């Protein structure tokens, strides 16, 4: 996630997520892209 969102970061960590932050000043904040454009797909395990 983009650095500078401490409440969201805290909530994700509390929910058990591993959160990686990046400085998005040139890409995300200016509207030229976002974390979904910069990351690989996530593989999830589904409980049936």
C-alpha cells in the first residue's frame, strides 16, 4: 500500500495481513497508476 495511511495500515496488520508499503508520490498520488498496476497477483487458499 502507499505510505502515509497509518489507520488503514494498522487495521490491515491487526487483521493478520502482511503489509508492504511504498512511496507512491510519483505514481499513485499523481493519478498515474496504483498498487494493483505495480504488484503481482496474490494466491489465496480457500477453506471449503
